[in-house]
């Protein structure tokens, strides 16, 4: 889906504020999502790491934005690398509202470089942030959602989990693992009325802090050994631009708009997968084949009932 206009969910649709906990809400897609949902009348809990310290400016920006739009935001100290932080963030939402409706898994970290030149510790770090962090947050949130018999897990994945892009192996591995975790978990939690949507952004080279905060391969000697590939590596940005039409706009806001659209759908009607891609990357075609073959196989083995969530509780 390529949203062309800003989506704003109608406030009148929510007699009770729907609670949304967002990881990585201080910048990029997470920040746009928090701002969009605030305007739409959601009770937004913006997860930011160390909002009283190094991320104080980000927290202040969100508070100011909320005030400008006549609403309020709750900034929570959410570090997905630590289980206690995930549990505390979920507990705060429940203490304030008595329930948790939506978890948006957005936090991520980009790695760029030659695969062999990344140390094992760097690969482990990518997995820790890009997939284990979501699992930690799920383990904090799912007991609440299971007890409710309703809820939505929305993962901000990536098209690179379908079509592998070169020169960023730890990130590709992390996002692919996140996708697998999301889908495998969905089969199980759906029996408790919990829906899952995997949003797969396409190519976004600006509008986020991804590239500015990217981590590069640390093994300098191995980097040097790949000198014959240096020209290809250096040409990465120019190569990506070939996927776009001339003067194509690529608004990060489109991701936030799609998240808002999915959240506004009636419970039970949210898609398992959706994409926001203004390029010709092509993950949608792979999705179509994978989903068809998954449905076929699940019918054969008698597990097709696991492909959709059970009827959710009427209070969501």
C-alpha cells in the first residue's frame, strides 16, 4: 500500500481510549506513529530509552507536540534489551487504564558492512535488538492480552525479510528472525483472540535515524580483504535510487498512516501482513506466494484454524 494522504482515525469511533504501547517511539517511524495516533485520540504510551537522560530532548518534543494538538502523551522508559523495563512499561499502561490494547514493535538498529567483517558480538547485538527485544516485550504484554482475550501485536518488519539486500547481513538476519518470530507467535496467540499484523516497510533512505545511527563492521582487516567489492558497497545509495521513479516522494509518514489504518479496522479484520513501499522492491509478490503456500500446507495438516485469530472479546 502506498498511502497518499495523511490518515486520521475519527475520535468518535473510540468511546474508550484505545491504549497503544510503542517501542522506539523517539524518532523515525516510531515518532511519526506516536504523533499520528495522538492526533487520532489514542492513549499513546511512547517507549523511549532513558527519557530522563540522554533522550530527554526526544521526550520533551513529544510532550510539546501533544500539548500543541490538545492532547497528552505518556512517555515511558522502555529499553527492550531488559525484561524488567518491558514489564514496567506494560504495568504502567495497565495501572493507568486497566488494560493494554495494542503493542507496536518498532525499535530496531541498522548494521551496514561486509558480512564476514562483523564480529560475532555484533551479530548477536543485532539479534538482541531486532528480534529478542520484541520477544521480551511480548512476554511482558501477552499475559495481559491473553487474560483480556483480545489485543493486537503490530510488528514493524521490513521487505528485506523477503528479498535479501546485500551489505547489511546482521540487520537482514535480525529482521528476518523478527518476521519468523511474529508469524510463529501469531499462530499460537490467535487462539486467545489476539491479532497480529506484520507491517513491512520498503526502501526508506531518509526521514529516519536508521542510517545516521547505523553500526558498521568492526573487523578492519577483513573489511580491507573485501576491497574488490568496495565500489559496489560505495554505490549502495545510488543503486537503491534505481528502484524509484524520478522525483518519487518517499514519506516516512506513510508508515504511520498505515499503522493508524490497521488500528482503526474492526477487531477480527486486521490483515496478517501489509506493506508500505514507494519503490519497486517487490516484497509483495513474495508475500503472495508464501501466504498461498502456507494456507495450502496448513489445510493439509489440519492447522488452518491457526491462520486467523479467534473471535476477540467484545470489549476491545
